[in-house]
C-alpha cells in the first residue's frame, strides 16, 4: 500500500522578498492558511503583497499559522517552489520538482513527500501487487515531540482518501505492507464496517505509540534517516 499524494509548489515569497510563505490550505477564494517567516513581521493586521495583490493577516492560530485574506484571488502555486525539508539546508532547484515526488504521485495536496515511496521505480512497482491511498502530508511531519511524555504529544491532523478500488484490494489482501508511516496512518485510522474497509474521505490525527495494537497493517517499509551532517 502506497501513498500517492503529490507535493505542491507551496513555498512563496512576498513581492519584496521579505516574507517567506508556506501555503497550507485554501479556505475560500481569497483566504489562505499559511506558515510565515519571520513571524514578527506578520502580526495581526499586517499587510503583504504577493503577485501585486495585497493580503492582510486576519488571525494567528495556536500553532503559529496565519490566516491571510487577499483583496483578490491569487494562485500561490503558479510561481511557487517545492518546500524541501528544513534538514536539507538548501532551497529547491528545478530538478526537485521531479526528484521530490514519488513516481506514482498523483493527487495534489501535500507540503512534504511520503519519502519511503521515493525508493520505488515503475519497474519495481510492475513486479509487485499494490494499491494506492492518499494522505496529504502536512507540516506537522517536521515538528518534534516536545512533551515530557510521548503519550502527551498531540499529532497534527491530515486529510486522507480511500478509493473504492483501494478498499477492495485491501479487503482481499492477506498481508498488507504499508510503504511509509503516512500509509499506516490511513489504514489504521480509516473507518470500517463489520471489519471491512469502506471508501471514504476524512482526516486523522492518530498517534501510534506503545501499547497500540495494529488492526490493519502487517508490515511496514520505512526510511532510515541519515545523521544531519551527512544529509
């Protein structure tokens, strides 16, 4: 089971280059939820200009995201760039628009790639029975656990989709190998009726830690991350 989300070119800068934006979610035709840097320049009521359109900070959320309403509709992805993980320590280049997507990326909506899936090629997939679910990876994937007890940590919510085709494949499978923890989140959080997975669109903030008992996934393929100085 693989996650076919596609990473958006969600990183943008204000027209004067002073403010960095990560566009997270469109709330209506003119309003967006964003991460901004530096936050001190984007306090409540602050104005910014992107593509010549003025936006104003309407709200600052508990996790620091800004709700920004623009005077007209904008398309932040048109001139945006892929938001690479901060630990890479560099800006995205033209190659990253391809390199930082899985070969099966299809459904736009993520701000980070399901990186375990980056190891697969079309040739490998052709040899393996597989199906796809969709979970749009959010910025919470980069947030460290800061609570004293792991059980006190609160996970971010992420949107997911299970198609009728995927549900049928999963319900017939004897063994389910999830590629990456994002696929695990879908399969473990998805709603079931009489033990059978049903097609659905929802969101999950599931947090898997001991003594959690898995109910869907039998195997997990995930990454071994290199130490920071070797990345």
